[in-house]
C-alpha cells in the first residue's frame, strides 16, 4: 500500500529529514527562561508528547528589585543606578550575573543599565528597577538559592535605597534548538520499536518533526525538551 506521507520502515537506522528542517528557523536562541513560551501562549501539560529529551537546566534566576523612596525623582534615579553599578561590580566574584528579559535573557552591563525602566514601586515617590540574578545550576536549587542570598546580602544600599528579592527561582536553558537532533533520534528509536511490534509489513508515518523545539519544567532542576511530533503505525 502506497502512502503520500513520509514512511519509515522498522529496519531504518535513522529518520530522513529534509535539509530545510535540519536547522532551526530564524536566528539561534540564546539563554531562555523555561517558563517563557516561544509562541506566547499557555502550555497544556497534557498535550506534551511522550518522547523528548530530559536534562538539567543550565541556570536558575531570581528577580531582585532595586528601589528608592527619596522624594526627589533625580535622587531616586541616582540611588538606584548607584546600587545597580555596585551590584554589577560584585557579580563576577560572587559567581552570578545580572540579566533581564521575559523570554530570552540579556545581560545587564555598564553600557545599558541606565536604560532600564524605572517604574512605580507601589508607594508615593517610590521607584524601582527589576533585574534577575542568574546563577549556574551546579546542584540543587537550594544551593542556587543560597548563593543568590549570599550575593544579595553583600550588596550595599545607597541613601534611601533598598534591594529586595521577589518571586521564586526560575530555570533557564541555553539555546534549546541545539538539542533538535537528539530529540529526533529519540523519536526515531521509539517509532522503530513500536513498528517492530507489528512486524515487517508495517512502517511508521511521521509528522511534525520539522516543528520548533519546545520545553517545560519537569522537576526542581530539570527541563523536558520536545518537538510536537505525531506518528502512526501503518501497513507498507
């Protein structure tokens, strides 16, 4: 029986993919927040494919606010910027990095920190700038949290300035698209094993493997990377 769809026989060693699907579409991603979704939509856990790549996240981040309630706006801005500059000076020695971003992370540097938006902090004559402290995930999230705590406690306050942690830890992963080949190989292995159960007269019809790489958090330190593939075992 002939099919217009791509068929993979149970004896094939790999899935054959068109060249255009072997590379990610658009520029490579940098480091992204795991809870961030590349299509800006909520993720339905029950719709996640079974087969994918499970691995430890690269880093953990936590938001901290640099704020000031000095009455004069220029003074507030000066105090916040002074604290940010001092925080950057201590970051490398503490093994952390200051970053910003809701999806893909961007380092906070001496060249751009004064461009960070200063927003209302909930009280009269109070402004703040929110950034994230990033720490490499070398073990448990408890260890990462402790390293961030130690760093934040070491920071100096300026004038009527304050530095406060907000929210909880969030995981990150560097360039999820780099794991595309590993994910496709896992899908191929599973497809071959399913087709083999039905015997040599059957093959696998595969779709979706040219889609984007997605991700979700599956434990305190791990992420699950996947492509929204689908396959069916069909007669040859």
